């Protein structure tokens, strides 16, 4: 399928194309959640004269209505958030709304795919270490938690990646 390339029509395009994977920046996912929150607030305002128990159900009613309208199509298998960290609250809401995993791909380009969802893949040829950064007061000997700069090397990290510069000069680094 072909999307309209208009951010204002993004959800419309997704409904029409019915993808199995949707990747977007946290700004987009936050915007979708904000739209949902505004709809919940509107429903709650209309229900303000109703019993408190009825108002408490507004969030679930709106969520079910969104599912019935198939806001993200009806074939989603996974959502991807990339470009910057996804706020935890938004990730929880997306999982609740769609019922599918959310892959947080922030930092995967820079690390050659070593890190996804905050987990490091320790494949063959991967070297990760923590080094002191005295100018910032970060020391690997800090207690109770060591602090420093994380260095990663992998066959998949592009040349000029982290094992360059000062660390290479003082013998700690090697070219990727």
C-alpha cells in the first residue's frame, strides 16, 4: 500500500492499509495517546451527571470504541517505537490498547542492533565495557552502582563508532 505522506492522515492511512507492523516515533505514539485521553475527557464530561461508577468506566468504553473502529487496522502484530525513548506510560497504554508487543528500537542504529527494548544481545564478537569518566565524576568504582561511559564494539557497529578517540589513544579501544 501507499500512504498519503500526511501526518494528519496517518491513522486514516493505517486503517486503510491494515499493516501487521507499525513503526513510528514516540511523538506519534504520544499524539495517539493524547487523542485517546481527549476523547476520554469528553466522554467523562458528558457523564459528569451520572453515577461515579459510570464515570470510572469511561476509559474502558473509549478504549473499546477505539478497538471497534480499528484505529490501527485489525492486523497489527507488533508496534515499533524508534528515534527517541518511548515514555513508559505511553508504552503501557499502547500495549493495553492494541494488546501486542511494543519494540523500543531507540538506539539500535547507533549500536548496530545490539540493544533493543533495553536488552543487550551478546552475540559473538560483541565487546561491552564501562570506563571511568573522571571529568564528570563517573567512576566504575562508584558504590553501590558503578558509573561511566558504556563502550560497545561489534562487527555490526559502523566504523568511527565508540571505540575511537580518547579511548583508542589510551589503549582501551579498538576499531570496530
